[in-house]
């Protein structure tokens, strides 16, 4: 039984899944973070532990098994330093084909089954990533200080900026401001300074449900913030689309709670794309990014045998 191990690794966890050459899942292992930039020794230890667990499970259940490749999508995988370190460590230990790419690469391959297209992600942060005829293009993903437009953090900060502007202009406290103040557990609008500068990006983005709830109740300020988020995500997507010069129909995968669960953001995102792209299909499925590792590894293995 020949198999491929696909790995999806980030700053919190590492998921490894072994697939048969037909795409059947054989086993799964979950360990700690694999972001080499955080701690390279601990990261590689977690990766190796996940691989060993998969190999052991297969050895105990299948005879004549043979791992053909280990394909990893990890945070920072586009860095030459990270790539070389991980590739060398795993190649020396396992003696099989090893490939390291950025985790966004396998995410798009998983959603689009290894075919060309675009993936736009909007959770706490945001990024758009595309592949066309071997060419790769990313837009966004600069972090909350330089970008992340249309992300959860962006939406929350836009709402807080509006609150600050209302305070400067001595406007009456709006419904949006009242709900945000309640969620932040502060008494007045000037207190948001301490909140913003002492909370993490994730904690600030956690205010998004307040904006969504008010928008659903018809609050015009909240609705406009969400629509602006959708337009910003579409703009990032269009940068990728135009850079890669897609012809005809294009598949656009979406991931992250802002795009997949906030309907007003998604609707504005799609409506904006319709103004510039003739034919496209939105792909929204819950699949493990490791499946993208499988598709990409299989394609490379097939090319090697041709």
C-alpha cells in the first residue's frame, strides 16, 4: 500500500493525514504548532511526531506499506530559510520526496481539487491567493498594521473609528456605540483607547458579532461597515484575478468566518466581483487543507513517472 502524507501546519496546531494514491484517508494525527519562525526545534519536533504517528498507525494495520511523499503546507513555508530547514530535516530522516509550501497553497488546492483558481480568506486577518498555469500571486496578508482589509479586525476597527469620530463631533451615542461599549465593558467612548491598545488582534476582532447583530436589525452604520468589508475583499481578489490574467470561467474559493458566515459581507463581495468578472463560481466547502497536499503531491508524482 503506497501512500502520501499531507501536513497542514500553523502557529497553533499541526494536522497530518495519510492518503492512499486514490485519495482515501488512512489515518490522522494532530500535534502542536509547526511555525518554524516561532521555535524551529519545537516546530520540527511537532511535525516529526505527527508523521511518526501516521506511519506507526499504518504499519500496525497494513502490510507492505510505502510512504512515497511528505507534502507540507506550513506558515512561513515560502521562506527559503524555513523551506530548506524543514526539507532537509525530513528528507534526512525519512528518505522520501519532501515538499514545503506556504499553508495558503495547500488550502487553495484542497478547495479547488488541485485546479487553478483563487482563494480568498477572511477571518481575523485576510489574504487572497491565486494559481494559474503555474504562476502564483498573493494580495493582502500584510497584517493588521499594513492591511487585512475586509477582515474581522478591519470590521471591528472601522466600527470603533466611527465611534471615535462621533465622540469628536459631539454626536449622540449611537446604537452601534452603545452595543460596542457594552461588549467592551467600558462606560464611555473615550475608554476605547485603553481597550484598543491593550487587546490582541483576535480580541478586537471578537467585536464583529456586535456589528453583525445590529446590521441584521437594520442599523445603517453597521450595514455599511459590513458592505465595505465585502468590497475590500473583492478588491483584493480582483488584484489576484487581473495579475494572473484568467481567461473565461474562474473558481473562487472562500474561507474564514467573515466570508463564509456573514451574509452581508459575502453578498457585497460577490456583487462587486460580478461587476468585473464575467464568469465565476464560489466554492465554499469544509475540507482539510491536507487534501491539497495530497492533490499537489499526486500531480508531482505522476509527472515524475511520465
